[in-house]
C-alpha cells in the first residue's frame, strides 16, 4: 500500500495524456503538465477519479502526494475542477489522443489553419473544421461529435460536483443522455433519482431546490409519487393506497395534499402508474410494471389451473413408481400430496422443517419419470437450486437461469414466444418468489403445463414485492396440501422442534443440552451481546458440529441499523476476521481481499442476485476494481458499482431467505424491538443446518414469540385469484 502524507496540496496544469482510465468508474492514471512560479515546467502523475476530463483540458486539483512502493511519487486527487483547454497546444494534443483518424500531422494542420481561434471555433462552429485541407467528412464528424459530447460531460461533472454528487455518476448519466445531459438534468433534476442507482430522491430534491424548483410544483409532486411507489416496492408492497401518498405529502414532504391527486392523474395519463379501486374502499396506486406483473400472475394461474389433468391410469402407475423410488414408506399425508401433485395442474405443497418435503419431491420426480415426463426443477436462489438438485438427483436451476436472461435485450429469452420445453415445472422455496419473477416464470410456461410450488408458508415473504405463495394459498384457487407430521430423525433436532414450537406460539427449548444443536446465551448489555457473538464466530464454534472455520458460520440479525445491526456487526467482524490486506474504499465502506460480501440488488448482467454471498478474490486499488467469487460465478466490480455490495459477515434475516448455513449465530435484543416477530425468528432458526445459537435477552426472545403479527403487504393477487 502507498504511504500517504496528510497535507493537502493544490496543483494546476494541463492534462497531457492518460495512462489508464476506467470508463465506468472514472478512475484514471494521468500525466498533468504544470508550471511553477519561476516558469519551469514539471510533469506530475495524478491518480483518482477524473470522470469528465479529457486530454488537453486544464485542471485544478486538490489532493495529497503519496509514495507508492512500485510506481513512485504520485498525486492522489480528492477533488478537482475542469478549466478551459489551455491553449491551442493542449487542443492539438487532445485531437491526436482522443479522435480516431487524427494523427500529429493532421492535428498540426488544423491548429495552423485556425491559430488561436481554434478553441472558439470548436465551441461555436465546430463544422468549420471541414475548411482544413485533407480533412474528410468522417473524421470531421468525429471531431464535432467528440468535442460536443466531451464538453457536455465536463460541464455535467462540474455541475454535479457542485451539488455534492460524485463525478462517477456523471458518466452514467452522460451514457444515457449524451451531450444534452446537463440540459436534461437542469430541466428535470429528478431524472437523477429515476435513472441512476445510488442517487435517491432526497439528493435530487436538494438539487431541484437549488435550481429554484418550488416545493409545491407539479414537477416535484410527480417525482415524489414515483419515489414513494418505488420505496414501498422495496419494502415488499405491490401497490400503495392513495391515502398513504396523501399522508406522505402532508407530513413527510410538506407539500399541498391536493397535488398528490393531480400528480397521480398526470402519471396515469403518461402510463407510468395505474390506479384502481381496491378492497376496503381505497384507491390502489401501482407502478406500471407491478400492475402488469400482478395481472399476469393471476391470469396465467387461472389459465393453467383450467388445464386437463392426467388420466387415472397414468396417475396410478406414477404413484407406484414414486413410492418405490423414495426408498422409504410414504406417510398418508405424503401419499395424498403426491397424488394431488400428479392429478392437479397447479398445486401448492407447504410444510415446516422435517415434514418430508424433500422425500416427497424425490418421489414426485420418479413418478413423473414413470409417466414419461421430465420436469424442470427450479428455485429462486443458487443454494436452494443446488439442494433441490442433490435431493432429486437431476439438474435444478435458479429461476433466472431457467428463463435464460439476455443482457442484450435486458429481459428473459424464455417467454410466450419461446416457452420452456418442459410440461411440468417444480419450484422449491417458492415463498421467496416475488410477483415480478413469478410473472416471468408463468409467462414462459406452455398452456398445458403443470406447476408445483413447494415452500414454507410460515417463513418471511419474498425480498421483492408481493407475497405470492401466501396469496395463492389463501385465494382457494388451487389445491393446497400442508405437511404437518415431523419425522423421527428430524424430531431429534432441537432446531426443528423449536421451529415448530414457535409456530404454535410456545417458548423454545433453551436448556442448552451439551449434545444439542440449539443454544441461547443470555446477555443484557449490547456490548456483551457483541462480545459473545465475536467469541462464537472466532473460536467457540470452530472445531465443533463439523464447523471447520468461521466461513461456515453466518451471523443473522433482525435489523440493519443500531448497535447490533448489520452495519455495526460487519465492522466489528471484519476487524476480527480480516483486519489487514489489500483494500479499497467505496464511500464509507472498506472492502479487503478475503472479505465476505453480499449482493444488495439483482444484477442481471453479472447474473448475481439480491442476497447472494461471495468472497472478494482480488482488489486492484489503482484501477478501482475488485473481483468477487460467488457460488456459481465470478464478477468484477468498479468503484461506481460497489454500492451493489456490502460486507456479509452479518446479514439481515430477510436476506438469508432460501439459504442454509452450517451454523447460525443471531443476536436478539431489545434494540431490535421494531422487528421482533415470530416469522422473522422462525426464518432465522430454520436457516441453520447443524447448530443455531441465539445471544441476547429473554424478554426480546419472548417478544418475538408472542408477536404473531405479520407486516401486511399491499397486494391484490389473492383478491384477483379468489374463486368463491
């Protein structure tokens, strides 16, 4: 690592040439030619985020001199501003280095033709470059386009930095809007929040206020409606009651409530939102994509459920084959579930841990094989898909891979025009499937296909919007089989028995038997809880229960904020487990080689999805890049993409859905009181395969057991599916 001297300096000069630039993040290594007070010229190597500046431009940069052990002395930029190109010599260098087809001789002819007027000509009448002898129309058009575009990027970068927005965002915006970027942003600063991940409504709102856009303008009102709908979608809601939007206008945004109605009407006319009457006499306001997804799920499920079932003889042969294949005698409820899955076009099988869902799926796959059917097996996450594949003995994929995402089109290859070839689809861990993913899957199924959804109705709903599995169950549209019997081997696990105790509203067994797999360590002060969690992760669990190292242990916590939230725990656990090494800073976060990280949102281009856990393989701090290994892929991240990642030593219970860990350690404390619910604790406990340890207060544990309330998600899927 470079040794940094703390005193900041200011340098001013001309960007002579660029040694390296990362187009996404703006991280650059460049040479700046400076002139000191005595007129002597010197060349300075500068490193840092220089988004928006081109060769030949003037630059005034603030930063620090550092001595790199490999590259020597360099100036690390902390902030900069772009100056007008420093004379015709600088523009000549710019033309040679940045414009394809312009060599030194041609650049010299251009400079000689226009002389000191060259800068003004390029700004005001760039088409005049055609006056230069020997300059063809193709190269001339390149010069005109590049000058205009780069000028727009420089101006946009300066504008954004003046409003506290990092220069890395300028390139993202410029890619979308080109040379008109600054004009677009000035006209509608809320476009920043709509089009650039990482810039929220509050930041865009602050820019709008500085530009003089009134707080009670209809422009702000439209942006506020879209912001509130997106925020509620992130919290799991498919639609938002209009009354909630009115309350937010009045209390949260300090706007005239009447503007909410006007903004919704205008957004309905433009097709960005839809609104319709819903139950309980309120108006449901949807983002267009979520309305289409909910309608799509409802219509396709109804269509599939009306299909023609298999004949009785086929079902009986398949049943016999399925029972033989399981290797164990199926219980009465398992046989009923197997028959239902064979006879019905759409079926739901639900049940808690240890109720034989895995055995049933193995039997079903064999039964379908006997009937000449090769089912497609899928699950929402990579880990869940692998477990399904191991238990059934045939290939299983994530739903995203099954549908074959195409980066070129930004959508799935499989759909109504190119459906899945299988006529039976099995989805495990279906409680994790949100309404948009469910809509995509159903749209890709052939009309005569059958669908089996398997999941645990008592787990938390999906991270994305909707509660698809629960809505289907309560709708009464399709047959639902609930497995209740806990089998002998599973009954021996305190993890399993405590999960079922929780569902009955009973306090878990916390006797802490030495030969058990479930433990509760009572600690009162948050710092004592933290200390115990660190001891468990570092050494107390390692070497027991088949735990080889801390990498087998996952800390789960109910919240992100607070002394025992993910942010605080990750900082402590990183210091404990990975204190030194090559690192990179992204905002207020530090990533080091070897760190465990978690993906925070779906990234279809990298095929890495919300909740995926990975490990940082390599960091290139000079280029502002790091490589992360996930379970089934590797992905490169630039500085501008690193807001997609967070440290993953401790993750929220919500993010753990669909995953299994050898060991789970969970703090449970009064500081988590807002999130202490029975289904959250149940989900956390059932993530553990070999051992689960809770650390905290008995009162917090009691609160979680007592609180059976589930946060209602606004969805009309059950209403649309209801048949009686």
